[in-house]
C-alpha cells in the first residue's frame, strides 16, 4: 500500500506557441499517465497529476490535477510539488524545443517560405534529478526506435532516474494513440520485459514494481 505517500506525475503533451493560434505539439494522449495516476491512487497514494492538454478527466478523490500548456508551465508546477513527493513519474511527452519567440499576432502567409527558430526546452526530469534526495524514487519514460537499451540506460544516468519505462515500437498496438502498450522496465542492474497489454494493466505492472523496489 502507498497510504501516506505522495506521487508527482507528469502526463500528456506540451504545446509550444508559435503565435496566438498555432503551436508545436505531439500526439501524446496522456492515457498512460492518467492510468498510472489512477493506479497509484487505488493503492492509497495522494497524486499530483501535472498534465498538458489532453481529452481525459479523472474523478478520483486522491488525484489533484493541474492543467498546463507549455513545458515551462509544466516545470513551474512540478517544482512546487517536487520536494514533498516520495515518487516522481515523468510520463509527459514534453516538446524538446519551443519557438524562440512566439509572435504576438497571427502570422500572415506573406512569404513563400518561412522558418521558425527553435530553442531547447527545460529538461524537467533531468533538472529534478539534480535535487533528488536519497529517499525519493524517480521514474522516466523512453520511446526509442534504435539502440533502445543503450538509450534507456543513458537516460537513467543522465536524469538520475531509478527506473526507465521503455516503450516498444516493435509491436503494432503499442505507444501513442493505442489503449495497449508493451514495455520493458530498465533499471541500473536489471531489465524486465512485459507482454503487450492494456495501459491500465501496464500501469499495474509499473506501480507494483515501484512498490517492490521502494518498500520490499
Ligand atoms: N523529459 C522531461 N523534460 C523534457 C524532455 C523529456 O521531463 N524536456 C522526460 C520525459 O517525460 C521522459 C524522459 O524525460 O520521462 C525521457 O524523454 P525522452 O523524450 O525520451 O528523452 P530526451 O531527453 O528528450 O531525449 P531524446 O528525445 O533526444 O531521445
Ligand atoms: Ca524528447
């Protein structure tokens, strides 16, 4: 049980404004993050769910949802709750880059070609990783197309994570836009592979494994 424990979770995409009516975003639905929030709450935890724009709602009394739009907003909210949380889960598909400057008025199609200068967004997981205390447990996600295990291990190190949930793109039915997912849990000294299953069942596998590691 996770009664008395606090979980900080990021979920969904971020939208980075180009002008008042356009943005850079991605296809994340937030389903995996919301399924995790529900499962943590079911196990008794109090959950702060910081979510980018999604079409999902949760009514669980132990889930407090904070809605954000951009990576900068997500980071600002995460910082408010990070110190008091026992578990951090970074399930959001944060945009890696944002327009250097959003136009104040709608951009007109005046020229034949057009480019936008992008700058790197804050890495929420990596920044938090630098302030992680020994009693805090942090979990990141990775979706890779090549050298998946090497990349997952690198993210584990670079972001000071205890666990990386590696999404497999090998199987049709896994990842964005699906209700199912196939994951491997990558830890410093161990890799556990799971079957393709519903995201709600994947959430159960993840939460169970975290509890085993933290409170075994
Ligand atoms: N993440 C984050 N803030 C960002 C980018 C990523 O918190 N600005 C988190 C994600 O939520 C995820 C983990 O870091 O848990 C890995 O995200 P991923 O996109 O796979 O890694 P990146 O470091 O962005 O590297 P790349 O996209 O180049 O593979
Ligand atoms: Ca990325």
